[in-house]
C-alpha cells in the first residue's frame, strides 16, 4: 500500500506543474509563452494568406508558409491587424513575441509548401525592396529579412522543373531571396524528401523527446507508402500528356505529419479533393498512410474542392483549423460533411477559422453556428508527452495576443 501511495504522489506531482500552467491561461490575458516540453502550433492570421509557426518540444522552430496578397474585393476579409501593417511585418512580430522563451533567435526551418502567393507572398504596387536590393519585402522574403532562417525547404530546389515549373510572377522574388541568404548568410536549402522522417528533426535536444517525429508524406505527386522511407509517384510524366492534362501547383503541394506521443497533426497545404483527372487526386494514398490524427489544417482553405470524404475518414480529426480569406471559405458542403456524424466520421469535432466574412454566416448557416471559433490567431498547445492538448483563439486586432476563447482539454487517442 505504501509503495502504491508513493507512486500516486509522484504521479500527481509530475502532473501538477502541467495542470497549473494550463490554468494560467485566462480569457482577456496574453497567452503565456511556450515552455520546454510543449508543442505549439500557431495559425497566424493576417487575412492575406496562410502562415503556421511551430515551436517543437525542445525549442526547435519551423515556419510553414507566409502568404501575402494585398487584394481588395467584396468577398475578401479585412486585412489584420490593419491595412497599414504589411502581413510579413505581422508574421515577424508574432513570431518574435512567441520566441521570447527560446534562447536562439533564428527560425530553424522555413518550409514553403508550394509556389502560390497566398503561401509565399506577391509582388504588389508599392512593394518595398530589401536594403540589399536583392529581393522585395513580401511574404516569406519579408519575414526572412527580419528573422534569420537557418534552413529553407521547398518542393523544387535546385532546378524547379519537376513535375511542373512554378508559374507565379512572384516566384523569382522568392528564389532571389533564398539564393541571397544562402550566399551571404549561409542559409541551407533543401528539396523536401518524401517518405523521410530525418529531414525535419529536433535540432536542440532530440534525445530528450524520443516520441517526437515529423514524417514527410507527399510532394510533387509522390506519396510515402508507409514502408520505411519508400515512396511512390502517382503522377504521369508531363511529356506523355497534353498541357491541359498537367497537374497544377496545388496538386504538387507538400504534406507532412507531426507526431508527439499520442498526438498527431496533419497538413496537406492546398491538396485538392476535386481534380480534372482521377490520378491527380491524392487523397486516398495520402490519407491511407497518414492515418488518424488529433488535429489538422484544412486543405485548400476549406474551399469547395477540399477535404473529401476519403481523406476525412482516414484522418478523423477532433480539431480542424481553417486559414481562410474569402466569403466562400469555409464551403458549406465541406463544413457540413465534417460536422456530420454520418457523412465522413462520427464523434465530436471542433472547427476553428482564422477569419470569417459576414456573408459566410448566412450562406453556410446553420453549420457556422456549430464552429468553435471564427476569428483570430489559432493556437494548438500540446501538453508535455503528447497525451492531451488545448486550443486557444487569440485577438488579431493588435499585438497583445490576448486569449479570446479556450477549448479543451482534448484527449489524444
């Protein structure tokens, strides 16, 4: 009995600091900074594109995308926090704020999922040049000009011809940025290697967190098979196709899974569920090897062509986060099938949106009434060991990052 009592006391003492820190989070107060052992996933909102910032359990940091589209139209959400602050400035301020608890001040990994401007930044009228005159300050180059990146990873380095070349007018600016940073600051650049689990790794104290892993799932039509690091190409070579049959940029998106204990998170960038040709749809192989996750970022901003039943049945997430900037996002049918207990998978699930256009409330009603949060930076904070996590919505109207709602704990299965 005495031995059992001692074990119980030790267990409670081990859990107490974690529980106490979770209780420190209060609505109306700034979200406490990351602490070692926690996994933070920040969906940073500007209303102008996708940007996700990770702080991994040992303090390794990773930026995934940093979109910047200075577009104005009736169906576009307002820019956050205001029209005067460039999105890349907002991303940099946010990242700097939440890196306060980390000794090193460089971002360890910058990963660009694909070459669209809502993920890497556009060249717009009045877009400023960096002091070095090598590139313009927008999106990823804008963030990287303020915060050093140690390593850049994308789907195409070094020649960018496979399976299709980037067509965005902003791509040369991104390329100028990474080449300049490589030459002048020693930044490493790599192509994303499908199937690997040793490319995106903890770089500060990996031995302390043996249950942490990032598995590279897909890119450029190649998908991990689930066997060691073997991958398979699902795309037909472009030389065998007419040009209108070529895969598009979204279909070439990078996808990966983050695992920490029982917690798993999936992001598939802009992979679509609706494609012109059947072989371009990768949801079946991607979902099959990824398996069930606790949380995910919605593919393609939860547009009409994203998150099909096949993928949802495989992932079965408790939490879905949407980076959206248009009135048609989230799409009513996609929202309906996720929330339904019969269309894809049963069980409670919470959907969080970084932005919400007023028109969406009515067009997607009543499904929008069942969303967990509809505005702000969205943060997933996984507790040490990966057995449970919380989700926090943060105020995006300024730089105090006050908590506007608290959700959880979610128990990892």
